[in-house]
C-alpha cells in the first residue's frame, strides 16, 4: 500500500497562492502542516509544467517497479508482477514488467 495521501487540488492551489504571496517554502509548510518537500515539489512542478496535477498512476507504477528491482536484483519478472499485484493492486502482466525493466535499462 502507498505511504502517502494525495493532496487535494484546493490544497495544492493554496500552496501556489502562498508562494505567489512571497511566502517561503518553510513558512508554507508550517502554515499548511504539510512537508516542505511536498511544498517544494508542488512549486517546482508548477514552474516546470505549468500545472500542480500529480503524476499519472502509470508513472507511480514505474517508480515502484524501479524501487523493487533495486532492492532485489534476483527477482524474476513473474515474481515482480505478482508482488505488484498483491502489494499495490496494480494489474500488470509479466510481459509488461519485462518490457518496462528493459526500457529502464535493467537487462537480464
């Protein structure tokens, strides 16, 4: 399961509003009671992409896949697919896992 809770669109907008009012990242973090790294990420995403929207689920799946492989290099694509289905509820085939690992530079 995920260890985070996605911020609402309103709260992300509030972060940007505070930033536009020249509040520091630390001040915004304390004011809204959210981690400074989250505040920084929202501001950076807004500057770079022009939006505060979060990443699509597919990108989170890729992130989880990469972390899983880095923790244990000996896992097969089949066992990784089963782990992702069990732990995260992601429906992913062994072929997709193999293809994504290859695309990310993990060759085996």
